[in-house]
DNA sequence: GTGGTCTAGACCACA
DNA sequence: GTGGTCTAGACCACG
C-alpha cells in the first residue's frame, strides 16, 4: 500500500490541497458531491476523523458545503473557487521560488529561465 | 530515523541530485572532498554500493572526480559546474510548469503570477 | 571449466568489449535483441548484476538500447556503430604498438613489418 | 595465485616466447645464464619437465646453449638473435592482423590506422 | 584507509 | 517474462 502523504505538513491539510487540486483540474465540478467521510477515509487510507477535519477546513474556506443528511458538496460559487485558484497559484509559485532560491538561483535567472522555457515551446500546454 | 528519500526515483539518483544541490548552494566547493563511500552510506543510511553508484554517476557527468585510495572530489572545472547549474535550472522549471499545467493553469497565468510575486517583494532573496 | 575472462580488466568491461566485437563482426546486427540479462549471465557464467552493468555501460555509449519488459537491443544508429568501430580500431592498434615497443621494436620496424606482411600476401583477407 | 598462462598454446611454447621476449627487451643479454630448470620451474610454477622441454626447444633454435654441469646460456651469436627478433616480429604482426580481420577490419584500414596512430604522436616510443 | 568490482539474492516496474 | 534497483557482504587495487 502506497501512502499518499508526505512528511511535515499535517495530513488533513494535504488532503485539503488534494481536493482543491481535483476541483481545479475539473475532476470535481461545482455542485459535485464529495465521497462520504467514511468512503474517503478508506480511499486515502486515513482515519475518518482526519477526513472530517479536512471537510471542516474546506467548509471554513467556503469551498465546500455540508448538507446534513446529504453529504458534502463543492460550492457553486465561482468567485470563491476563483479566489481559491488564485491563492493556490500564489502558493505554488511561492514554494517554487523559495526552492530555487535555496538552490542559489537569483530572481532574474528564474524569470528569464521561465520565459525561455515557455517560448522554446518546451512548455506547450496539454 | 527519518528516511531521506522519496518514492519512485531511484535512491542513487536522488542522492546525486542532493549532492548537485549542495554544490550549487556552495556547501560543497570545487576541489572539496566528498565523504567516503562508506561514510556517506552511514550518513544517508543506504548501502555503500548505492553510494558508489551515485558517485559513479556523478563522475560520468564529470561533476566529480574519483581517485582510488584518496577519495572523491568536486571537479574544479567551473564550466561543467555551470552547465550542471543550467541543466538543473531547466529541470526545476520544467517540473514546476508541468505541475501547474496539471492543475489547470495556463502559461500566461504562470508567467504573470511569477512576475507579480517577484515584484511584490514577496520573493525577496535570502 | 575454463573462464572466459582475463585478469585485470573488470569483467563487465571485458563483456562489453566482447559484445562490441560481435557487433563489428556482424554476429549481432543493428536492431538485434541481445540475450536477456539472466540468459547472458548463464551463458558467460557471471552474476546477472554484472551483465546488467555491462548492458548499462553499453547503453551509456548508446551502442545498445534497453526497453524495460522487452529486452536490450543493438542500436540502429549506424553513425554510433561506426564511431565505435573507429574507436575500437584505435584501441587495438594502440595496444599492439605498445606491446611491440615493450619488446623493443621501433616504429619504423613496425610499420615496415606490417607493410611487408600485407604485401607478401600473408595477410590475405578472409 | 594468478596463472601466467593462457589457453590453447602449449605451456612450454608460451614459456619459450616469454624468454624470447626477455631477450628482446634486454632483460636477458647474450651470454647471460638462464635460471636452472628447477629454479625456473619454481618461478613460473610449472613442472620441471616442462621447463626442460622449453630449454630443449630454444636450444634447437640455437637461441640458447646448454653446457653440461654449468647451466643454460643465451647465445652470443647476434645473427641468430636478429633472426629470432625478425621471426617474432612477423609472428606478432601476423597475430595482430589476424585479430583485426576477425573483427572485420580491412587491410587498408589497418595500414592507414597504424600510420595515423604513429604520426599523431600517440605512438611515441618510450 | 580510499574507491572499485563481484556475487547472491530479493524486490519492483513495465508489458 | 523483461530490465532496473537495492542490500549484504566479500574481496581487490592503490597509496
């Protein structure tokens, strides 16, 4: 059994990220029902309490909406989804830049490198 | 004991990356002696053969020079180190862009996002 | 049981030479499948790891191409094979000349001796 | 214990070649005394009878001269040594050319390759 | 001591 | 089946 989760970051938080990404990729669409807490717990092999906490977290961010007796659903509020999308983008970029700095690359190198990469057609989109 | 290595990529290869990064960051300078095969094996908790293979790999890339009976040393050929630096930069960028695409971000978004991030002073260098 | 391998040179390297020669002689043609790692290990009576290393070495030289789950194949890139042919020729000549020097023969003697040998029809080709 | 002898050729004959080479290289000079049969047998780790046969062979070629009660000596007849030198040269060349043919090299390639090698200064004599 | 080679045997990933 | 990785442990060559 392969574990889905890395080291430092709390699992519930990693799971939240994972769900956010699924929404971004369109694997989960606005209005879609998430797996039940128990179902999800089995799928990703964690404790149901952890899934519960993830859902609560997502609900706090208004990305997800729990309806008692029915389940948990992706919000249909596109604004919030867009905000999440923007936030996640910044997170990713931040993490990337931080990593590059740690390896000794300067800002200009990074920006220029990215520009070159995209223009060389190596970064053609799927 | 925390393991230093991730899942899919071969350990010898991850270790090579690790050493490359140490060179980039200046933690290892041209001419420096690497830990002996056995020493490194203890440090990173893998079999000496695996370290041996890493060193061999790095020697193939001319990043490192092994002298029997003496040790393994970072090359003093700065050109090769620069080439390695450039290659690694492209690798990182490629991986980053790929990840962003997988999450549904478009090239322009990525480029603009990076520019904003760097200009907002959030990406100030260490 | 006679061993196929000489003394000082590593076995994996001798085996690589052997395969190169088979390619040169046309016993192995571009696109041909080599014996599997295990098969070859039995044939030449060495450990599969040693054969693996040989194949890996040859792959590094781009003389051979390994496809996981399928086998290892002689490259169809004739340029590389020609380069290998030239390299090996120089190696053989170098070794021959070195040996002759060690026995006290001078360059002119060697060159003249070869010319005589070939012209006397003693060196008629197969 | 590494064996000094290769496969097909008879040992007494290989030992004769070995001694011839020592004479060519000047390790054994005209008039020098060879080790006694028993001494040589110990040195090269073969049966004294085999050494005996080698010495007889060399004596037949007049390269060596046995004096009862004194030992075996390198001939002082330079003509014979020169003849031997020439014969051995041809042997070596013959063997070399044969090997090259076996690997698919043509006569012109061999001759040209040798010329290039010697002219490139790679074959500078010791 | 150092790096380098080799074996035995296990397990993984791909197909 | 295929190639590829890893470990454990031995032994060699160089200095």
